[in-house]
C-alpha cells in the first residue's frame, strides 16, 4: 500500500509542516555506509554523536572534514524525490507554513535546495541545520520553528524518512509521516502515517479536507 495509517489525525487541524531534507525531499543522502567504513565505526552508529565524542582536536577536525566531504558530494547531485515538489505545492496552496529541519551542514543544505529550486523565505522558512539547533532527535529545532510560527507542536506535521525524524516528532509532540518507498522498517510503527508515495499522501489529505467541508 502507498499509505499506511497507524494513528490517524485530523489534517484540517494542521497549522504547519516541517520536512527533513535528505531522503525526504531530495535524493541527496550521503553514502552513510561508505562514510562509516571510512571513519572505522560500526553500522548504524550515530555519525554526529561519534564526531562530538572525539576528544583529540586534530582527530576531530580530520573526522569533521571527512563528514563534510561526503555531505557536499551528495548535495551536488541532489534531485527531487518523486512527488515531493507537488507535496510542497499542495501545502503552499493551503497557505501552510513550511520549514526544513536537517542534520546536514548549512553549505550542503543550501546546495541541495538550490538544485531543487527551493527558495528560503519564499517556499520554506526557516531552514534549520545542525548549526542552528541541536541535532535531531533533540526537539529544539521543532521548538524554535513553533516559536517563530507561534503554533503549538501538536498542530505541526513532521515529514521525514528515518528513525531520527520520528524520534524528533515524538520528542516534540508533533504528528508524523514516515516516507518509506520500499520496505517499511520496524520503527515505522511509531509514525502516524507511513507513506510510500507522496502523490497518494496528497490524495489522502485532500480527501480529508473534502470530507471536513461536508461535515
């Protein structure tokens, strides 16, 4: 199925949408497997947490340089995920504010957005990277966005493609959509909705709005 509903919510009550970037809007995820191999760390290790744990300043600088190289390489090749551009347009038509919260570095994130033709302050506002708020799954980024928009977290929809995104949504108290076009991971059960196709998600939300106007 393109849409799996784990815990439904009233979309008409959503007041804003926060997106992850890489793997959610853009095919721009770094080669995490290769990065972990080059860093000599185990699979599934939180790379940012590993970098922060390094005490030796020289090693920390070298490690950060490797991470930055992977991030920049992937951002230069960024392309829209199918249906993501239409999803942003759909929310824009509904006059819902939209933001991006990413664990990426600012330079790489801006390159990705330039490749997609997304304008900060026009299409998306704000863009928060790990330099602007504590990295996901910490809820600080969501809290900052809610403060800017003056909207409660339970009226926010968070859309992402990985465990950290769902943990962030849960920690902040937002609604959540997991974008998972292939096999749904076990942690997908913690999302309100698991989505394999953004066009199907648009149809689902549109049907909810149509039903709400008839009620």
